[in-house]
């Protein structure tokens, strides 16, 4: 079974082609995209918006996992104790 749909593959192919021609712009900043990984991400994002079969973003699950961690105290300093 394919990981990405044909629509998603076509979007990525088109965005890579635009990047190579210097026509692919990133988001609101309107700067040229020169990184192939960024071009792939843009293509997958556009495919996701259109409802194509694309796996979930890897970064979103990591961010959710890290936010649930509790921050432990550093050291064994007790409140109210004085160092003499």
C-alpha cells in the first residue's frame, strides 16, 4: 500500500520543479525557497489542504509529548533551609 497518494506525489513534484526554477515562494514572507526539504514540506502541506492521502506530521506528536512532561526540580535544595 502506498504511503502517499498520487495527488500528493504530483504536488511535491510540482513544488520541487518550481523551486529549481526559482519560482517557489514560502508562506507570507514571499521569500524564494532554496532548500529541497522545504519544497517537499510545502508540497505535502498543499496536498494535505486538498485532502490527499498524506501521513501525519512527525513534529506535531513530538510537541504534544514534550508538553506533557513535568519539569523536575534541579538539585536537592529545600525551601526555607539555610546554608551555614
